[in-house]
C-alpha cells in the first residue's frame, strides 16, 4: 500500500525503503523555507521571488535528470520543498502590495487558486498511480461522506 504520492517516484529512484527519511527531509525543508522567506520577504520581495523560482526550477531539473543518485535526489527534494514552502508567503505579499484596497478580494482569489492547484495536482497524481480508484471515485463521483453514505 502506498502511504504517499512520492512513493512511486522513490520506487523508481531506489529509495523505496527510505520513505521515512525523505518525508523527514520534506518536513524540515518546508519549515526552514517558511522561516527563511518570513525573514527576508519584506527586504527583497522581487529578488527572493525570482531566486526562489530559479532554484525551484533547478531542483526540479536535477530530480528529472539525476534521479539515479539517492544523495542528489534527497538534496533536490530538500531544495525543491525549501523554495515551495515559502511560495505562498511570497505570492500573498506580492498580491497584497499590488492590490492595494482590493487586497482582501485578491488574497481570497489567490488562496482559492492555490488550494485548487494543490488539490488538482493530488487528484491527477492519484489518477496516474491508481487509475482504477481514480475512475471509480472521481469520474463517477462515488465519494461519499461519511464513507459508507449517510446514516439513517
């Protein structure tokens, strides 16, 4: 049974037995990314945003090209999540500065789109790695809450 969406990739690169280590690296890098971004966001929003995007792209490229080395995979995952962890802060600061009086509406739209993007990515990954469940649950709309339908 797969415990997370990164498991198939870890299978591919030979780190299937170290999901715990990869998830630890993900969590620590995410927290560090939020902290670094929070420290620097007011001092250089544009530079930090562009640097974050460039480093994110390089980490993604490294994950795609050098996936045969577990050390490079771990480093790339850490860098990828480090930059991704600060992305919401950077985007919210930029949109709040730009929107002026309409900042509340702009923030709502940004957060909604960010959540939809993450949910869409998770749904697409779920369908990619578990197509039977995806077609049954998403396409036919058979998700229910509570899991067995309403109680009577």
